[in-house]
C-alpha cells in the first residue's frame, strides 16, 4: 500500500474547447480563483489532460466558459 495519496479537486471555468491531440489525449485549460498568502485574490490556470472515456466526454460536452469540476491527480514535470 502506498504511503501517500495524490488527489485533487478543481472547480472552475473551461478556458478553451477541449481538443484531442495526435496521441488521442484530450487537453484544455481550467481557470479558477484563490486567495494568496497576501490576502489578495489570484487567478490560477490549470492545464487539464484527459484520456480514454473521460477524454471523449470532455471533448463532447465541454465548451469554453463552462463551469466544471475536475477530480484527479497533480502530475508536475520538470522542464
């Protein structure tokens, strides 16, 4: 059993219509707000990557500006 767990829930607005890339993966952006350490509101942009059936559903039903809830994991890559 794993000693840690990576789960995230994001609620926000779709920034662009989800699009399928050459590998069959669906990608889009999601925007939401948070309160920073200084107490000021901050806009956060998230890159959402989905595949298989979830990707198909995102591509079929989501459009720019739609409010949606995303549940998944954070996967950051060094660049």
